[in-house]
């Protein structure tokens, strides 16, 4: 019982949902896109992982802010596309 209360106290308040969503989405998507784009542009060489990490350092913050900006528009488009 006490373990459940400790775990729930570590969780963020629901009002932070858009920020947490944007963080996780940008972290995952920026990494995947960095893997793909570096491979497409430079090929997979000995320095591939270093190149990916360099690209990721640039892509992740950009993706985070883009998701924060675009998310309301996407939510509106989904609302207008999907039946309730």
C-alpha cells in the first residue's frame, strides 16, 4: 500500500500532460529521424553513432518546440476528422 503512494507521489500533475507528451514524442521521433537521415546522407560508417548523436542534439530541442506549437492544430484537425 505504501509503495503505491510513493509511486503516485513521483508522478507529475495532469496539467503537465501536453509538455510530457511533447517531451517523449520529440525524444523518440528526433532520435529515429536522426538515425534515418544520417544513414541516408552519410551512410553507416565507423562514425555513424557519433554523427547520429550530433544530429540528435540539434533535432531534439527543435522537435520539442515544434510539437508544442503544432499540437493544438493537430488536436483540432483530429477533432474535426474523427467522429465522437
